[in-house]
C-alpha cells in the first residue's frame, strides 16, 4: 500500500508532510488511510441498516388509513387508524418469518377468522388482506441489499483518499496564507515609500 522509500511517489508524499508541517511519519498517514477506509465502510453499513430498521419500525407504528386524508386527523380517527395498524401488526408478525407464496398468504388471510370477524363483507376482507400482504412484502424487502454493500465499499474506497486530501487542502491553505502575508508586506512597503 505504501510507496517504496526512495521512489518518486514516496518523495512527493514526504514533501507534502513537510509542506504542511505535519508532525507524523508517512507510515502513520497510511495507518490513518486504512482506518478511514474501515470507518467509512462501517458508517455506511450502519446508516443503511438503521434506515431499513427505521422503515420497518415506521411500518409497524405509523397509523394506517383506509382512505387518503389531507391535513390533521381527529383523535378519534387516529385511534381507529392505530387499531387498524395493531390489527395488521398481528398478521405481519405471524406471517413475516414464514415462506408463503402471495396466493397462499391471500387464501390464509381471507379464511382467517380474525379477519372475517373484523370485516363482515368479502370485499372489505379482500381489501384488508391486500393491505396486509403489501405491508408484509414491504417489511420483508427491508434488508441490506447487495448494491448498498457496493455503495459502502465505494465510500470506503473514497475514504482511503481522505487523509491525503486533508493534507493537500492544508498545504493549499498555507500557500494562500503565505501569499496574503506577502501582499500585506508589499502594501506596507508601498505605504512607507
């Protein structure tokens, strides 16, 4: 990972450390680079995992409405929506871990006595079963996907360059500061003439 001592790249990086006034060896810069890779990867994986858990939690706790509502809902309506959510959660917890096809799940839900007791008409039971199956599908699809792992790897790879970017930025800021001091010195000399 580290350039061979005596090579051109080693000389450039050593000069960068001298220019920025960093009191560390090049070996420690490479240790920082490796740590940056690990931290960036872990941070991205943690973020993706948190977002999926958040979506699952939101699905289980957010009030469920049968129709579209605009604005705020009354407390009575919110209570009814939470009742529907709790009813849906019973089926989500019951069927999430099992392997069922969509048709088997639909048949199991429609013939469920809990669903039939709550929804007297077949259309209402069918609509509730569709809603519950949609929630189960959404719940099952909230996991870390391969492309998210690839994104985390890419961000980790970019993290490898962060310590060097910081050193280059520091060098540029020192150059700007030196130029500013020279301009102030020239202005002072012109004023004294």
